[in-house]
C-alpha cells in the first residue's frame, strides 16, 4: 500500500500554494508541519481529490486517484480543518448519514458506529445533538466519521485545533491507536501533536517540502545550533533582529533567550539540547521573529 | 435519501414556518368552513339562484360579443398578481386571429346549468375568500424557497461538503438525492395543503363533483373554461404541483450557485416577487414571459383568465399533455443545471 505524491504543484492564479511536492508514503503516521499558509491544507485537498493539482499527480497503488474515483474514496478517511457538521443532527444519526454516503451496509454501519462511539468516548452522547457537543467532542466525532469505512488512507487536517491540553493528549493517543497499518497524514502547526506519535515528519514552507525524516533526524539537524543566553532587557531587540529566537523568558532583572543559530550568538551563550520546536523553527522561522503564538506547543 | 429529507424537514427554520403555516391556515380554513356552511343555506333560495344564473349567462354572452367584435381582451383580468387591475391596458388583438376565434368558440360552448348556484358557490367561496387562498399559496411558496435554499449552499457554508465529497458515493449520489428529496419536500407540503383545503369540504358538503361546473367558479362567467368541478380540481392540483416543483428547482439551482444558505434565499425570493409585478405598461412581452413563472401560474385563482391564452401556461392548462411535457422539460433542464453547477464547483475551503 503506497501513496505516491509526484511533483504536485497547485497554483491559484499567481499564488503557488504547493510547489513541486514529491514523496512516497507507506503505512505510518506522517506529521505534516508548517506555518499557516505553508500549503498543508492545499496539499491535503489534492491528496483527497477535492481539488486537481495544476501539475503532477497522486497515485494510490500505482493508479491515479482521479481515475480510481470511488475506489479511492472507498479507502479514504478525511477529517477536514473546521470540521463541518449539521447542528440539528444527533451524533448517531450524523454518523449514520456519513456511513450511508460512504456506501456502508446499514447493519455493518450500525455496529461500526457503536464501536467507534465507544472508541472516541462518545457513547453517552449518541443521542445528543451535534450542535450541543463541546469542541473536543466534536473533533472526536470528526475522527469517528473519518474512520467509519476503516480507511487505508487517513487524512487529519488540524484535528487538535482549539482543544485544551488534556483533550489534545487524549486525541493524540487516540490517533496513535487507530493509525496502525494505515497511511495517516496528520497536518498541524502544533508541534507536540506529532512529536510523540509521528513516524515521519513532512515539513512545509511556502509550498515546498523542506524536510522529510524522523523526529530524531529533524532534531539532529539542529544539534549544536541551539543556544541559551541571558541578556539585559535592552539587548533583546538587537538579538531578535539577527537570530531566530525560540523562547524568551523573563527572570527578576534579566531575560533568558533560547537562540537557534549556526554561530555562537553571544560570548556567554551555552549550547543546549535541541527540541523538535527548535528544529521546526530552524526550518520555518525567519530571523527577526521570536517564538510566538504561531509556534504554540 | 432519507437523510436528505430529514435535513430539509428537520431544519429548525423549516419546522417553525411549516407549523406556523399549517396552524394559521388551519384556523382560517375553519373560519371559511363556517362561512361556507352559511352560503350553503343560499342554495335553497330560488330567487338568488335565478339571479345568479341570469347574470352568469348575461356576462358570458357580453364577454363573448365584445371579444368577437373587437378582439379587445383588456376588460378582462390579465395575469400578474400585483397591481393587475389598476394597470389594465386594453389589449387589442386581431379579431380574425385563431386564438380569438378559439376563445369565442369556447365561450359559445360554455354551459350554465339551471342549478348553477348550488354547491359551486361554496367552492367559489373556498378558493376566493378575500384572496386568502392566494396568500396561503404564496406562503407555501416561501416555505418551498426557504426549505430548498440551503440544500446545496449549507453543505458549503458548514464545510460538510469536504467530508461528503471524499466519501465513496461522492457527488453523483449526493446531487441525485438532494434533488429528489427537495422535489419530494415540495410535493408533500403542497399535497398536505391541497388535502387540507379540499377533503374536509368534500366530506362536509358531500359535493357532487360531476354536477358542479367550474364555469360558475370564476366571477360570473369571464372564464371560457367549462370544466366539471372534479376536472377542475384535478387540473388545479396538477398545475399547482408542477408550479411548486418548478419553483423548487429554481430555488435549488440558485442554492447550487451559492455558498451561503441565507444568500441563496434572497435571489430566490427576489425572482419569485419580481415576476409577480404586472409590467404590461413597460413591456407586454416581458409581462408575458413573467406569467410563465410559477408565482403567477399558481396565483390564477380567478380562474385562468382569457388573456392567459397568450402565455404558455394558459395554453397548457387546456392541453394537459403539453403541460406535463413543458413542466417536466423545465424541471429536467434546471436539474441538469444543478448537476453541472455542483459538479464543477470545488469543495469549500
């Protein structure tokens, strides 16, 4: 089972959202990382056959997904960003509806819905209206609908957006549980979502795939490039103009900075162990930006 | 399919307006039920009956003579619902034209039976109670528009389309189910309303449908149609149903073009209302075109005025086969438009 993304480019008039993305995916969890506007969602839309690439193609089992049509959609599970729902539908009915358009046998669907509701912890909410569920519950419902057809290719676009830390941990564990023997692409800009569960990281910036490899390999790329230094408050501006700063922590009278740089940024800077966040910033951050909300962990 | 029906019928807005509509129309129907009972008492009044027959025959003769002599149809009600009477413009036609000849022939064939003022008066009252019937039909049109406007647009505005379009059945089944569910929705509510206004009266007054002539239905005898009441009811039901199905498809097409359910309602209502205006004083041709729209064909409760011969619906009413063909073709063309528009439109972002 392989999903080949061959030289995919997607343009919207003058904007190149995805630029010559190339890669072969086999079963495993792929963390698709990148800042907002990096082209993650557009790439996923191409992979889900929701939009046609301007150039290149996506192959599943050596056949173009466009040509496979329903056969491809049969093995596809997709949880889109801003997961859409009908507020007046009850949870169970909503899943029954999705099961019907996925062409599942009603009897099979009924059993599958029960087991999925249990898996995502929504059994007690099966008769609740979707509009009355909390954000976390709705996201879990989104996962459940994506899993109804027991997909071989599972695409999750920002599934943890808007969840509190506890919900995110639960969600992460859930994805890890359900993703065995599937090609799972988990798109996010929340780095810790993928740090623990992804077998491979796909890092995108401005439409390009800038890195592909394991979490350790990504971290290894910034080994020896992460520094910690303590400076006076008045020096912060100068440093952030010239370096990627991944963390700013104020103490009583000084400020401790975490800097990503090939060179030693200050005389008293000391090397520290890099994290995935540091590596992410190294690839995606721009000099002059401090680690901010976009790189939330 | 059942889910598409569920989505339409169980949307809160639709439920609220449907309940309100049937409650209010039910109350008004009960009121007219009482009035109809009072009118039933007139049937036994021999003097009133003779007067009614006299005026009906006189009006029939007079109308026929005027048309035959002048080809002027301007004195008769003429299409359009808003401002139809204030804006009357004499409509002169060639007296030798086949259509005038045909109308005159139809007037000649109109029979006004001796028991003209029998149960007919009750039915007339039911359908023409101060315009209420027309207003209720318009109310029903709003429900159709409000019900179907979100059918396609809601999927895009909520983002559910992305899930649907990545599912096995994808667009094809989705579109077919939505169109069929919407047409069923329009059919069911029209059928419910038609049943509400006819069945209780049939049961209450025990009207012999083979005896009552539709000709007495129209104010005096301005209508050249001479149907039995049963024929009239069947035709009225068919024309009304086709009109609602056409209206439903118009709303669906606009919904397919739109990305927001509310925005889909506005042009649908706009199209519905604009066609109601009587604009003969601006353009007779455009006015005739407007009379083709469902809003006008369902509003012809006076019933089917002579100048309706000048529009396709008027001609079609007299030719049921053509009526079915015309409406079916229109519905199919709009359904095909929906399919094309929806298939070409990309999933929402």
